[in-house]
C-alpha cells in the first residue's frame, strides 16, 4: 500500500511539474536586439518568434531540456533549460567568419530564389483544392469557448478597497502561455454549433446554434451574438484577415511577398506527414501585419499549423496584442481540415506592457466533418431555433459534459464556481446592479418597474426651457412578451405638462408578430431625419438636447395616436402596417410659423391628419438577440438596409384635412475597401404627391448638436429647408 501511494505521489508530481517556461531577450554581439528570430524547444515544433524589441515568451506543458535560437546570418545557439527560465539574455554570434563569402541582406530578404516564396506559390495553386473547398457541400460540429481575464495582476491591485470582502477571487490567478503575464479569469461563454456550407454558386453558409451558456449574465443570446461580432471567423488563405474592423494582410496572401519577409527554417514529420516550417515577419513597420511561422505539407501544400502575432507597431485602438493559432487535421490521408482555432487579444487603454488590460481568448474546435450531403437553398436561410427557442440557452451540466469537443480545465470550470460564489456577496450584487444601470439606461427601482431612460431625465430647448422627464417601463425579464412604457414631462419655461404611453405585445416569437399602440402629447423637433417613424415611443434626440448650437425653437406641438402590426415572414424581412391620427400646430408661433390656407382661403395654424402607412424593411446579414418584444442588434452598421415606405393621407376621416400620397426609400451599405479602410454610403429618395402644408413635407435634416449625426447636414439648422421631393447621398470613409 505504501508503495502504491509513493508511485501515485511521484506520478502526480511529474504531472504537476512537467512544465517549461522561458522568457527573455535575444541580442547580437553588439548588444542590439534581434527582431523576429526563431525560438524553439529543441526536438519539437513548439516555438515562437521574438518581437520588434527582441523579446519573447515560450511555455509548454511538457518538460524540455534545451532551447534553440536561430536567425539568418547568425549561428544557431542552443542553451540548457530549467523548469522556469526568466530574464534570459541570449547572444547570437555572426556566422560570417566561417564562410568564404558573406551575403548581407539589409533588413529585407530578396524574393528571387527564396525557397519559402516557391512554397507559397505552390500553396496558392492548391488552396482551392484543400479542405472544405474540395467538396460541393460540407457540414461539421463546432464547439466554441470565449474567456475574458484581467491581466497583470499584482499586490497593489489585489489590495484595492474595491475587492475588500471578495479576496477569494484571487485564488484563481493563472499565467498566460503566450505572454507570461498573470491573469484572473472572470467570464466564460460556451457555444455548440452545427455548421452547413455550400461551395457551388450561389455559395451558402448556415451556422446553427445548438446550445449556449455563460457565467454570470442573464441574457445569453445577446452576449453570444456580441462575442460573435467581436471575434469574427477568418480564413488564413484569404488575402486579408479582418480583425476588430481592421484588414490585416495575410502571410499566405498573394501580396504577402511584398509585405513580409519569408525564411525556410526547418522540416520535420508532424504525425506521419513531412512538413516544412516557414517563418515570416513584416518588411516594414506600422502596417497591419503579423509575425510568426507556419508548417506546410510537402505534397498537398496545405497548412498543417500556423501561429501569428500581430505587429505591435500596428496602431489599433484599445488593443495591445493579438495572437492567432490554427491547427489542421488530415482526413483520408490527403484532405486537410481545420481542427482547432485559437485567438487571444489584449485589450488595454495603454500600450505599456506593465499596464493592466483584459485578455479575450476564443478557442474553437471542429469535428465530425461530412461531405456532399445536398441541401436545398431554402435550408440555409430558414429561421434558427436559437432565434425563438429559449431551450437552446438552458442546457444542463450533463449536456455540456457530453458535447464539449475540448474539456474545460480546472481554471475554466472555476469561473462558473467563482460567479456562483460572487452572487451570494452583497458588495458584488451592488456593483452588478450599477453596471446594469449604466448598460441599459434604466434603474429597476421597484418590482416589475424600471425608471428611465435616465439620460432623458433632464433636457432643454427654447420653448420649454429646462425640461424634467419622469418615465418608466414594465420589466420582469429581458424576454418579456408585453412591454408597457410611459412618461410625464414638465417644462419650467412654458409651465406645461406633456405625456406619452405605449404598449407592445409579441404575439408570436417565431414570426415576430408584434401588435403595438399608444398616444403621445408632446413637443418635438421633426427636422432631424428625412425618413421618420409614427411610433409614439420614438422622440428625436434633438427635441430637448442639453447641448446644441443656435436656437432650438422651431418645434412642433403634437398629439399623436398610433396602432400598428409588424411581422417577419422570413429572417431579417420586416413588414409593417399602421394607422396614425395626428393633431399638429407650432409649439412657438412667434418663432416658428407653419400657417397655411384652407380650401376656403382662411389662414389656419393647426390641423388634424389621419394616415395609413405600409413599410418594408430588409436587413440581410443583421444579427439580433433576444426572445422578447424588445431585441438588440449586435452588428450595427455592418449590414445593408433596404427601406421602403408608402404613406396615404385620407381626407375627412376623423376630421383629417389632407389627401396625399408619400413614397420614401433609403439604402445603406458599408464595405471594406481592401486595406484602405471602410466606405459607408446612404442613398435616400422621396416624393410627396398632393398639396400639403409645411408640416407634412420632408425637412432637409439639419444638425445643431455638437456631435456628428449620420444622415444629417452639419451646417444646416433645423427646418432650414423643406421639400416635396428629394434625393440624398451621404459618403463616409
């Protein structure tokens, strides 16, 4: 028995301490740092490259005795290792003294005759014959986990008053195997997908969410969609890799030889496949590029493994570091398929290494590939259960144990345990409530009722003076099917009360059938948009902005009642039908004259109007989340919008005074212009048929706020121009 315990103890110790960590700097004999040189554990394929300052960090769960450091023009240096090796200074010696002839490359490596470039050309020829591109149809399972961690944890951080009473959270501190920094995990999100794709024209892709859960948040769907936008998928074979709205030049791109230096550094068996190792690094600084290396097979010329560090000289707001790694598996001895994709980013307000930040880490596993199982085109566009079935987000622990493609580590499992513990802590719950208020704009001051929006509580304009508003909404949970909203406002200058009340009911989750109605009696600035809504809960920001230039007295006094029905017959196609009754007059007749002549030639300053409207709104590619009547859009401005509305004014109905027809259309699109940035444009057309007063015409939208507002003209005041027909184009790059 004692022998058994001894053996188990030794085995446990070997597992616990079988780890090698190396951190240091590589310099030449003159003391200058050597950038982008290769650092690898000897007799392995585990390695990295030094950064622009010659620094590196390398970690492995295995024990290695030696480290090899190499770079063109220098002798390969091998050093002995301990389990932990910090503060190393490795000096490379030039190898020119052993050669009869020395060829010196000044920073950039020649492309002509470079064997690494020859390999790249063969990869370009074969890339459409590798992986899933070899088949007309494909499908596979996908498991994704995203983790966020606070990094650079030190004693000063631990001893802050904020954490008093919550010191137990620091028991979960770990060390990054990429940067060597300490970090504290605080959030994890897991998702299971079934992916279906079609490579023949027209190409199709369906990424169906089967299950999702995360630590600590109430609305899994919104969090999951946000993370999908934050960490978009990428293909290393593409010319450009989009990360955080930036287009990085891929090292496998056809323009790569003009952007990167390539060095053929090694060859070895990976599994039973002979592969070449190519190291790459930027030819110039301050470009959106990577440094790293990849292993490529010698017959299929498909990538077996690639790792990339974004250049630190690339200027990306709030992001200090990006690391990418992909591994491919071999099917039927010839087809290379993506097996594992890992991405890590370091979000920070400062570029200094010592400053704290947040690691965002995404790991995606792929399995169970199947090919040429034909699907109809309609299959790829049908609505996913994740859009309307809350069961997708409520799977139990047993489900996740059976369906994870990669087991969670003890540290990752500890995140769930940590959040469960924090939920019992009063101080944490107060902080959590404050965060919810800042995020939503509403304060849950009593059961079933939220106060807000908080930012609308105080405003001002030239008619009301300072405006005080008290509003609220019904709220049980995010997935409420019925939402009631209301407010009361009072102007200190005009000494008048205003109010509004509205209701929305989600009758069917799958088709998003929504019935809405309400009434609003208020003062509003209607000259801020060509395309307006009759929704009584929508009031323009310019009506009572705290800060604006010039006078804001061209306001309209409205009494609006509306009833509407909306439905989504297919995903991202919305149809709306509504009826609206309005009573309209100027809120400040001395400042803003909207008088008109009636049929008898009399001057009138107010009128009544009944309208019916029909709206078609198509937003292909839009990502939304939420099961209730209110949903959130997660990829705002990243999808095209087609909007068409027809409004019919009916004279005589409920005292309505004008008969007219109005057509309005706008189209908005944004796209990437290679590595030059993003171009966003909006096109709008409109026409009013019939004789109507000023208030029923279209106002050319001005902007008197200190902020830039899309689809407005910053040099125009409100109501400076009106028209019965218009065409507008806005370009932004």
